[in-house]
C-alpha cells in the first residue's frame, strides 16, 4: 500500500477538530492578532459627524454656481472647534477634519480660490463643484448600529483602529488554543544537543496565535513520556511531540503510544519528514486532546508543524484551515512524493527555490521566506505555475 499523501495525512489530523468555543473579553488595545468570537456593531458612526475632507472654504453650492465670485468670510473652523452656522452668500474658512457648518453643502479647496490668505478677508472662488464635494458624511464608512466586523476575523492594525473609532473599548475574542510541545531524546535531556525543536515550535505556535508551553525534553523512557503527555494534555488543547517515531531502538514516542487506541504511526509521502503519527489522549475530565507526533530532525519537525499543526491551531481558534499559494519564479523538479524546499520571494512577489539541500539545513531554512510544497506529480513544475507555500514568518489573514 502506498504511503498516505500529505493531503490525506493533514485531513486525518484535522478530522474531528472544531473551534474550542471558549471566549474572553479584552480591551481593544490588547486584541491585536486575536480572533473575534462575535459580530461587532458600531456604537459610534465613522465618521462621527459631517467633516471637511480638505483645507478650504465651506460654502453653499448655489452661491458659487457661477465663478469667479467673491464671498465674505465670516469665520474660521479648525478640527475640534464647534460649528459656526453659515449664512447665505458667505463662506467660512475650514480645515481638514473640522465639522461642516450648518448651511454649507460644499467645501472649496484653497487651490480653487484667491485672496483671503489668512483670517476672514473676502475670498474669490475661481472654480466650483456640485454640492457634497470634499465633505465626508456622518456614517459614510460605518453607520451607527451597523455590523463593522464579523465573528472569525483576526484583528490586525486596521481592525484595531476601526474598533476604537466605532466606540468599542472591549471585544469578545476566542480563547487562544493552548499548545503543548514535548521534545524527546536522551541527548536533549543530557544537554549534549541543544533542544532547538522546542524553541522553534514554541515560536511557531505563538506566531500561529496559540498559547504555547514546553513540557520537555523527555528521556527515552516510555513511562516518563506517557506521564508527561498526560500532564500536558490536562493543561492544553493540543499536544505536539518531536522525535521517537521512526524504527530505531530508542523511538520512545512510538514505543509509548503505538498500542494506545486511536494512535497511528507510519510513513507519509513527503521529504523531509516521512515518519509521522497522530492520535488522542483522554484527560481526567473526559476531554479528548489531539496529539500530533512529529519527526525529530529540526527541519522536518518545523516543516511538519507548518503542514499539520498550524491548520489544527487555526481550526481550534475558529479560523479556516486555509493554504497559501505563490507563483514560481523558476522551475522545480517534482518526484513521487511531496518535497518541501526553502524559497525566497523576488521583488515581484514570485517565489524562487533556494539552492542547496534543506532536509537537514537549519541555516538554509533560516534564510528563506517560505517552504515550497512541491506536489508529487513526477514532472517539472514550470516557472509561472502556482504552488502551495508555507510561510516562515507570521502573517495576517
């Protein structure tokens, strides 16, 4: 039987997962990067009042229907000033953002006038426009009471700014998925090899919007692994292990869990990262916590995390498990299994594979922008074709 494909394994990992359903209320200033749990309606309109979009003169369109015409200037309104009523046949000097005075229906920019260099000298209007020009109306962007943002939206800077403008100091957010990371291996416990897997995957978990906690490293002892896994599951919504799932004598994860109901271990048609596994553990209160077991080689662990765990975290957070694509700037050769290659974006936004072998090269991976997911088509994937990519830097939705 052929090895499962990347798509098949990803579907198995995601099967049965759903949004956690936990929520919390936070101030908008602390909500960047979080996901809305509820639709948000506007308390305040945006803009909150009719205001000038230009520096110029507030007038009645009928008074400047023919130009040139000279109007007396009866006052000045800056942003933040109270409005001054406009009388027929006059103008008011107005600054960008200032309240449009009652009676005015047009703002004539300074560039369309002569005279009245300062203050309230009479102004000559040399060009006109229809009523409504250069005025931003109350609620033009968002009306009071309208839905400004929908549930499921991840909040970036623009959304945080909008929430502030519509008068929402707090918002209801989905709780961050709690991710546990357990690395395995006596060489890590003894300090012979730095535990880069835990460092990498904790950072990747945080970038994906999770609360990530390390629970390792764990020695090559099945009982110790089972104990630590049970502890992590009690505190987390999903647990990831690294290492110990191949066919060696010290593959502790496989030895500890292969006889557990619902666990699967086996090869997936990908390079790097062929050994994979997944299952669930049940906590004392009856929660079934998904466990994704990843290979121990750092590049393979990170690539596998991006392929399988990041989509799971998105589902738990109430987001779609979407994939990204990019256009190839150079051809790549495909084989009989999915190959993950480091790539850099050109100035035109197309992606180019980096030279060298990335299967074990953390240094090469650290210079890349993304991993190209080269499909197992057995043919040349040509320049200009679209290909799935795994972002190596945090990105907004």
